[in-house]
C-alpha cells in the first residue's frame, strides 16, 4: 500500500525509469515534405530539363531531315532518265548510315534530359496530382541528385543506334533498297534475264553479282542489328534497377 502511494505521488525510482525507457521503441524521425519554395525551384528545374530535351529533339529531327533529303535527291537523279545510273541510290545508303551514327550520338544526349524530366513527372508531379505526400529524402530524389553530381549516358551507342534505326531509318533504308532494285528491274527496259540484272548492277570493274550481294548483306546486317538491339532493350527494361534509366 505504501509503495503504491509512493509511486503515485513521487513517481518510479531512477532504475525503474531507466528500464522503462529502454523498453520503449525509439520514435522514427518525421519525414519532411517539400516546402513551397522548394516546389517552385523544382518546377523551374523541370522547365529547364524540358527545354534541353526539346533542343536535342530538334537536333534529332535535323539529321533525319538530312537523310530524307539526300535520299530524295538520289531518287531524283536515278530516275531522271532511263539511261541514268543506279549508283546514286547505292551510295546514298552509306550517307544515310553516317547520318544514323550522328543521330544515335545525339540521341544519347537527348535521353539524359528526357530521363530526368520523366523522373520528375512520375515521382514528383504524379503524387502531387494524387494528393499524396511528396517527401524530400526519398529514393527518386537521391537518384536525381546522383545523376546531377555524376552525369552519365543512360543508353549505349549500340542501343541508341538500334532505337533510331527501328523508329526512323529502317523506313529510309527500305525505300532506298526498293528504289534501287526497282531501277535495275525497269530501266532502260523491263528485266528479262538474270544476266541483264548483273550487267545493270555492275559498277566499273566491280561485277554486278558482287554489288547485289553487298547490297543484300548491307540491309540484312541492319535488320539483324535492329533485332539484336531490340532484345537488349527488352532485357534492360526487365532487369532495370535505376529509376533514372527510363530509356
């Protein structure tokens, strides 16, 4: 009875208080959310990333336009008369390949800005639109900060080549190949024998058989490359570990 009264008026002994304190779990530190000023700064950051991605998107369109224009010039020169040589169409394939390489390099830069903007859209603005809290020290913010401190490419040159090839340049190569073999088939007269095909495809001392086979290998190689890089992309999407690498 006396012990109960003492506890009620004087509280527990020092040893008892220490034991009780050890048993109580430590409270987790509160998660801080973004302030209005920080949200405004991130909004400006998002605008900057969108602007940079738009600039590099325009550069991608420029190289595509060059490839289309040069292919059109080669078509005009080749089909200008029945006696015109099909050589411009054969050479334009090499020129378009160079444009593809330039565009793949630009695409790797474009992908950096696009990845950052997309990360802000999915992990910052989307929770705000859902009326969910957006915490400061979260996984996506650490990823974005790491990408700013140590910027890097998010796709390899081979995968960038494959993407631009599948989305744009495959159609240009298809038109170029169809126009080339169409030229051999109809000019100066409709093709009747296989020997005429070899004669029309010949380029100076290079026999026509070698030229046709080289063209088939050229386009078949691009087809295989497009398929292989597509499989690389699919595998990368399945095992992706980083939110910043949105592809």
